């Protein structure tokens, strides 16, 4: 029977599914790549904005603290001989306006004489900058510049690290020849970074460096004051940071954007794409199966489950129309003897069971490549391929008759012995038609039935 899918059809369906699967995976990967690029672009743009905002906050904080300290320096320039109570009152007002100032000290002759707040900074009182070369270098640089210089980050005597704004005080201001001492505003470095948002910046590694001019390097301070020096050398973003004592540079290098959230989003996209692709393939397979089953149902006899008239007629037309090579085959018409008696005596259920029994017996009696079909009623047809000689056909017919009639059907308490009459016609490449072959086979069958009337046994 040829209603099952051929090997070529199966191969075609498999190739189509593989092609669809490959195309689906390709589309999914293209979409994932576009999504990743879009996500990275948005993330980097957000990072650029965050870096720019941090730069602005850092500049604002530095200028605010410097402005406050410069106010104190101007006050001292006008009145270097402040009393302790006056000093504390002025310093307290300045501190109320900043949360990153750690302390403010005045050092006439470069020795710290006053410091605010005193509590926690007792160790610094009386400290001589000249005994600490690193700090003295920045004091001397501010004096030479004649203006504020921001040093650091430096380790403090009282512990911790900070940026220190050095304000030189001259008795002959605006001339800068009569040096009195210095005002130092100590800014909590970590607090500055926190307020600017640099410590919590997401999506990039940060480096904060001085401009690198000769004066700053000569001061003995590091060029990179925060972050990884490698970031400053190979940065994706570089922004100038304007400070009261010159320009610094804020560098940022994008981190790898394979963040857990992005990976989860991509995994969700891939899962959805796989589910959609699986659904599409399953739908296609179900449609193909439904089509195949409906087509198969249209070609199968509902009762006997062997091919029906439509199927066998289509096969005969293909064989007769042939092609370059003429077809050689035999057509057998098979009639079930005394079928009406079985129906009348035992009922139609017994008749149906007998038709199924004979159909199965006929299928077992022919070769695997031959076809058996039910024409309708109690008539069957068989197509024997590569059988085109009379003797060969009659030998096969006898074998089929013997095989079928030797198979008894047990129906409840009765035994039904099938009896069949077979007629045939031969096609050995001659110019003929399906109608002609069936007519000849029909004539042959009735001759066979008439010749066997005296030997046809009752059904039981």
C-alpha cells in the first residue's frame, strides 16, 4: 500500500524542518544581537550621563569648599591676629555650609596654630609642615603660585586621607612678597567621591587624574589620584574637571555589559523564541499529519482498512499512462461467493467480519509490493506488479484462492469458510486503458465463477 509517506517525502519534510529550525535560530540570534547592541548603547549613554553628572558634582563640591575656605583666607589676610574665639566663630559658620570639610587650620610660619574642629584633630595642633616633606611641597607650591593649590589625597596626621586646599596668606596682598603663613582646608576625599557619585558609578571603571603639567608632577604627588591608572591610559570617556588650582581629568572605561540582568533578558528572549519556533514547527507537523491522515482516510476503505476504489483506480491510471518504460502487471478482480447468504443467515455484522477477514487474508497472500483494495460490496481488486504472463498469473491466482479459502472465520458458535472467484487481465506494455483491463478482468471473473458453480461449497 502506498498511502504512507515515501522516503523522498519524509526526507523533504525533515529537510524543511531543519531549514526552518536553522532560519529560526538565525533570526533569533540576529534579534538577540540587535537587542544586545541596543541595550549596550542605552547603558553606555546612561553611563556617559552619569560620568558627566559626577564630574559636575565634583567640580561644584570642590569650588564650594574652596570658596568657603577662600573667604576665611581673605578674612585672615585682613586681620592675621585672630583671637581663638573669633577664629572658632568664623570657622563654625563655614563648616555649617559644607558636609565634606573635615577641618580648617591656620598655620602662621607654616606651623598649625588654630584648627577647627578641635575635637578629633588634637594631634594636628602645633604640627610644623616643614617636618613633613610631602605636605611642605604643596605648601611651598601654593606660596610660589600665589594662589590656592589643591593637594592630595594625602595621609593625615590625625588619620585618614583627604584633599587639602592650601591658601597662602601674604601681609602685603595683593603683592606676594611678605609671606605670613597658610590656611589649609582639609576635605574628606571619600566624602567628596561619594557626594559626586563616583564610588557608586555603575557600568564603567573610573580614574581621576591631575592634568599632568610639570608643576603638579614636581610637587611629588601622583598623577592618578583615584582609580586604576590603566583606565586613564585607555579610556572610553575623558572629561576635564575644572578645579580652583587647574584642570584635572576624569576618565572612564566601559565595563563588560554582560550583566546578570542583561543575561536574564537575553535568556528570556531565547526561551520565548525557542517556544515560538517549537510551536511553529509543531503546528506545521500537525497540519502535515492532518493533511496526510485526511488524504489517507480518503483512500482507505473504512470497514476493511485496505485501500479503496479511489486509491486503486489512481494507481491503475498511473501504471497505464506509464512513462518511457511500459508497465507490466496483472489486474485481479475478486468476488466473495455466497456473501449474501452469510448476511441473510447470520446478519450484517457477520458479513462485515467476513469482509475484514477476507481483506486481511488477501493482503497476506500477495507480495509486499502488490496492492489489494476493496472496490465495494463483496468485490476486491489486486494489482500484481511484474506479472504479465498467463501461466504466471494463474499460478498466483491459485495460490491466493488456496490461502484465502483455507482461513476459516469463527463467528460466535459458527465457522465461516470463505469462497472466492478470481478473474484477471494482463498488461504487458500494450496500448490499453484501465476501463479495458477492468472489463476483461470482470469477464474472466464471471467465467471463473460459472465454471466453479458446481464446486463452490456452502459457507458452512
